[in-house]
């Protein structure tokens, strides 16, 4: 009499474990579609805002790049935009070096979640903010932003 109850209990636990491990049927497809839609939105946003991925003029060279991630946890599409600037002016280059600017933004509501701006030869970033809170280094900024770009 106890065997059917134990068997049912093990079967029930197996089903719960399987669902928890693999998710419900269709959720991986849905996740893929949300990630794909986020990629399209991020690409469109980047192209509208920055056009080409680099350009040069009499002041220097500017290179743009981006990455995107759909956060299932937050239900948001994030774009991480990176800009590298290398000045042509030798004095500026010797004193400050090039600059690195990063910005994390929600593509849909256009809210900026984080930004950092730093010159190569200056120890502290000129600007370093994540969700309204100041940070002190590029490494700290990257660490604080990482959860938004991963799950």
C-alpha cells in the first residue's frame, strides 16, 4: 500500500525537478525571441544615434561599438554603448591619452542606468555613475553593470 504513494511522490518530485531545470515548454523559444527582438531594437537605436562605427576628423579618431542584452529578470532591453576617442593633438595625447566612454541604457524607455568616462592617463574617471550612485573606477563600474548584461 505504501509503494504507490512513494512512487507517486518520486514521480511528482521528478516532474518538479525537470520543470525547474528545463523550464516550461516554449520558454526557451520565447527567451530567444525576446533576445532577438532586443537585438533588432538595439541595432536600430545604435544606427540612428551613431551611424557608422567610427570616424576621423582634424581633432582625432572616434570609434563606437555596442552590445545588447535582454534581461528576463527586469523585462528590459539594455544597450551598452562604448566610445573610444584618440585625439590627434600630441600634447593632449601625452597629457590625457585617449578617452573611454561607456553608457548603459534601456532601449525602450531611453533611461540611462549607468555611465562612465575616463582618460587613459588619469587615475579616476571623470564621470562614474550607476543607477544614480557614484563609483570610483572602470573596474567597479564594469562590476556594477555586469548583472544588467547577464543573467
